[in-house]
């Protein structure tokens, strides 16, 4: 155990998870690579949990942070903040939500917490619909709508949460149905649930479940849900903390794969927009955002420094068409990993979109999740110079692959080869 690891364990909570049997300290990064304290170089296929969206040490972002910090670092939302207004204008326009208002937070957890406050206030109800296997953050309200036992440490809750089918396509009671039949069954289940209750405030859903193992329903499920929700006056909150900003390649937002009835009422975002800076936020229709009748501010949400970073990062993303790169390079990587998975007995499924890919592992010859093998592959990949993540319900048997959106074809091929070596080592 390193000295830093000992110090970590002495002063930080036991439940603060660390990857690897011998945790590593990352000291610097460049592009799609990072280095640890021993000088070892790694290809980064996880980006600090989908947060390093464009590249490590992106010059435009580091320059924007430095220049803004040299002027003023902090003021709070009690004062006009030009970078915050400018980024809010861009985000509102990109969101697709009409007459949108934007509130900035410091994390995705806080963004989802704010969205739940808005929805419950707007509809004067503490009843929330959430998806099974979902994850929405670590605050008291966020864990109370998290449908993933491994990340929800308490059954106490300020909300009454009802969990809906549909977030996981290839497991569960509807797995053997066709896509159309799957959607119809999930909608019927939703209708039946709503027939047993009244006054639900909102549905919160990730278009692709992140911590849950990059699972997703067939395209159109949430559009079909939206028809039901609108009849009941229930808001739709799209949790885009991991799916936003073009990561799925085909769309700028994950909700756009379900766009039959237009955009969500509320959209939450975080992670990638800051490229490592602490930015989250909520976008909502003006009548929803403005429903609060008490004073509120944010001390750190909308900080001039983080807003400057977000603007520079978003400009780089759009100017270099990183969404298109995620579609092209992600498609190549997905097919390469599927070919590898077809020849490795422990791989049950390779799924995803763009540069958001999950590799689900099972005990060979069974359909039983294998979290121990996933942990072993994580270690083996690191030994070969590749950093990946893991997730997938309480079993954590899914390898999560989400490199920066500027990933090159050569780096995708290299990463796939390294992951194949790790899988075969463990097999």
C-alpha cells in the first residue's frame, strides 16, 4: 500500500470507492492519455467517469480558466455574471426546450436534486416515477429515485418513488419480446401503475443508463411514455448527465432518440460540459423553472471560472464536430468490440452508442452476471495500459467504455486490442 493510499484510508470515508487493488494517483494528462505518479502512461477509456469530454489538458479550456482566474474567480449569483449568461444562452438554444431557462449547479447530483424540487413544487406532489436499474446521484433525494440497489444506501426518502419497467432491454420479464412488443408492454405497465395512484409529479429517466451498465430501451420508448405522462399532467425529466453533448454520436442529447412528442419538460446535465470543471445544471420551460416562490441563490453554481471553461469546451466540441467523431469512431470501436466479444465466452453482450459502450460479462455457459471477472478484467486492462470503468446494476458486471470524444481511429484500435488482451488473460 502506498503512503498516499494509507493517508487516504486514514481520513476519508470507507465507502469512498477506489478502483484497483493497488489504487493509482493520476498526475497529468494530454489528449486521450494520462500518467500516474510512477510515470506510467495509460490510454484513458473512461475520462474520469465520462467527464473529460473533449481531451485532457485541452489548450482552449486551460487558457480560458487561466485568463478568467486572473480577472476574478468568484462572485456568486447575487451579481451579474457574463460568462454564466453567455453559457446559459448557448445551452438553452441547444436544449431544444422552448422558452428555456437554465440554472447552473456544481454537479449532476445537484442538478437532479434541483429538477426534483422543481417538479414536485410545480405539480404539488412528492410522487416520482423512476426507472429500474437507474442512477441519479448521491444526495438524499437523488438516491431516493435511484433504482439500483448498489448505489442507494438508504430506504428513507423525502419522495414516494415508483419504479417503472423499460430501462434494461435484454434482461427482465420483457426481454424476449420484439422492440415494438417491449414498448407496448412497458407502456401498459406504466398505465396500470398510474391507475393505482394519483398526483405523480414527474418521471425521471436516463436515456441510456450510465452506472446501470450503459443499458437503454428501444428508440421511442420515452416518446410513448410521454403520451401517457401528458394525459396525466406528469413532467418528463431527462437525466442527460452522461448522455449529453453528443456522446451518443447519433444525437446531441439522448432524449432525441425518443423525440416523437418533442423535448422533455426538464433536462439535467453535468460532467462533459466542464471537461473536468465542476459544472452541472437544469434546463426547463420557463413556467416550470419559475414555479418556485421562495428566494434562492447559488454560491458556486455558475462560477465565472467554470463558466469560462464550459464555454471554451462547448465551442471546441461544436467547431470540431466531436459528435460526428463519436458517431464515426464509436461505430468502428463498437463493431470491433462485438467481433472480439463473439469469440470470448464470458462476454454476454456488447452494446452502446457513439463513445458510450458497455461490455457485459457472465460466467461462461450461463446468463449469470460475473462481477468478479469484471473486476479482474479492469485490473488486467490497467496492467496493459488501458483505463476503463465498470457498472451494471448491483452486480457491477459490465465494463464501461467512454473515452474523450476526440478519440482517433488508431487509438480506438489500440484500446480494443488492449481490452481483448485483458479479456483473454482473465478467460
